[in-house]
C-alpha cells in the first residue's frame, strides 16, 4: 500500500467529543497539538504505515510553511500528498527523490495519455512551487524540481478558471439557483429558503465590487460601505489588508442597490438568526469571544475589545485576519452579537469557504430546472457542449471575473462613445487617468496590469473591445449600443462567456 493521508488540525471548538480519558494516549489533545506549534488548519501527513511523518511535521511547523495563507497550506498539502503516494509506489523516500522521479511524475500529471485527469500548466506550476519549497527546506540536493528553472515550469501556463456570466445571465442564475424560481420566472412550488436574502446580497455585493470570496466574506457589519460618491450611485469602503491576497488594503466600490440588499439582509434574516442564537445561548458556549468596546477612525482604525476573561486587547482593523474577525462581538439591544456580517442559520459566523457550497447548490438547482432528467444523469465532465450550455454555472470567483469584464466594457464605452474623445484625446486621458485595463487593475487590487490582462481578460483582449464599442469614424454620429447587446455580441464571439442567448432552451 502507498496511500498517504492528510489530517488537518481542527479549529477551536471543532474537535468534537474527545474521550475523558484522552486520545492517542494524550489527556488534552488540543492543548498538546498547540504546544508543539501546530495551528488550526495545519496539515499532518500520515504515512502508509499509519505513522505521522516526523520530517513533514517539522516542515509544517517551519517558518517557510507557517507564513503561507491557510488556503495555500491546504492546496500545498493536497498537492504534496499526491507526490508522496507516487514516490511511495516506487519505494522512494521523499527525502531521496531525484530529478528523474519528478520528471516522471510531471509527465504522468501533465502529458501521459493513460492519465484521465491530466492537469494544466498553471496547475503544474502551483504544484512545482509547493515541491520546491519542501525540497529546499529539507536540503535535498540537487533539487528534484525548482520552479525558478525555466525547464521546470510549464510554458502553457494560462489561467483556466476564468469564467464570465453576463449581467442578465447572473439574473437568471440568481432567480433559479438562489430564489427558487422556475424557468418561467415564478417561485417554484414548495420553495423555502431561510437564507435567500443573505445569499443574494452576497452575490450582488461581489458582482458590484469585484471583491474576492474571502474579502467579501470577511466583512464586519461596520465595514459595509455607507459613504456615497458624489453622484450617489456607488458607495465606497475599504477592504482590510489582512484578508486580501496582496496584504495591502484598498478602496472598493459597491453599488447603492447592492448595499441596500445587504442592509435588508442585516435588518431581517440576520437579525432573526441573531435573536435565535441569543435565546438558545449559542454565543455563551463559543470558545473565543471579544466584545468590541471601541472602533477608532482615521487612516488606520483601531479595534479595542475585552475578552471573556476581562483582559483588554486591541489591534489595527486592517491587521485582523478573517479568523480573528469571527471572534469580534458587538453589544446589541438583546446582548452580544457577532460583528461578522454573514451568519449561518444558527446565527454563527459563516466561514468564507462555505460560500462554495452555496454556489454549488445554486448550480445544481439550475440544472434541475433547465436540464432534462436524461441530461442531468450525465456527469458534468462528460456532458457535450450543447448540454452543458443549457444551464449557467457560477463560482464566487466568477462574480469577480464578471465584474472585471463589465467594467472593461463600460469604461471603453465611456471613453470612446459617451465622451466622444478623439484618438489624441483618448491618449491624453490615458496618460492622466490610465486606460481601461489600468483602471480595472486598480479596482481588482492587482499589483501589475499584466496580471489583469493575463489571468482575467486575456481571452477577450484579442477582440480589441474598443472596436466593439468605439465611436464611428470622426464626424459621424455614433449610435450607442446598449450593454445587453454588447455582452450578447461578445458572448457569441468569445468562448467562456455565458449569456442567456447562448443557453439552449433556458428561456422558452
């Protein structure tokens, strides 16, 4: 047997029922795990013989691995486990892996026709980065793989997770998947969802702002943007540095309509969930509660609190990671309530990763409504394009992609049609404020505009969107194309953009 296992350290309060006599010969297992330096979410690698690999345990506790984000730790551990199984099948201890071993593994993962689940160049580069970090830490020489070597990187590394839905397709997806409508636009019989306002509010916020799942999913109630821009159609807020990928705070913008949906959720579904949790004493049983006593203003707001033991604490709001944010509570009219914006039905903070499940269920509902029974029985990866195109499919990151595409089209339309700028004037405008790519890059929080082009909008860059919405020849009146028509045209000419016109039988 060459099967390796990965066990992750549970979050506080999520260990389940441990025997009073202890587990694995240890009286207080959570305390013992914390004492050796493991943190919640850290992976523990179990060898095929059932023993914990001591070297890999030390790697997980090392500064090289500890500095990774929790999601990166999870991904790295998953990638590493597969390599460990490959090496074990050859009888090769991972510390003795050679360049040939890694070359053979890469060939199997990326190119072997016998492998039905070959991975892309982008995925290989992520795996190579994980392996490089491990082997470099372990002092394996020569390095079996080194992501900094050109020959060890994939030349076809292009983001394969880019997906867009046009605005009206998002409307269809939300109506069916989140609101329980039929294909005819009316609520389905027996539909009941106690989290409909929460789910639709979250989706609209991401679509309106371009926030990542973790950024939007980690907001506190007092971070919901309320300050409107001059013309009143958008509000602006600030996303905390600690919950961003770049660890840099930035301003984000959300439409007044999206903010209104969030506020409606806070005043209804969320308030009811909080009341039930308070009545049942759920907050009294939480392992960590920090009651906020003060939030300062300014460029670097501070949050001050008192914990369950009466100890005072405080930290810059921007430095609070998503886990610490779940411990923050505010004094409400009926007692303490979470400062965390998005709550479960039980009134507890909803982890950012749980939004994946919400989107997955919505996708399944769309398939249930828009596909026939025979079509649904075909597994997704085996469906023909015609079948797959009958039902919209979305992920939290699809909202970010769609926001970027929407803003690119709108900005091009503003610069070239609504403003009626000449070519020379457009160059001057770009020098002063940046071209649409640069503006979208800023809204997304990317450090480099090339990242925006390469990973988000590259598939449509060749279409030269400015030509789709450009003004007519100088001196001629330009008929402005409405956005739905522009998106429909783009969807017909570009793979990967989901639009109602292309959903076969979606609307009848």
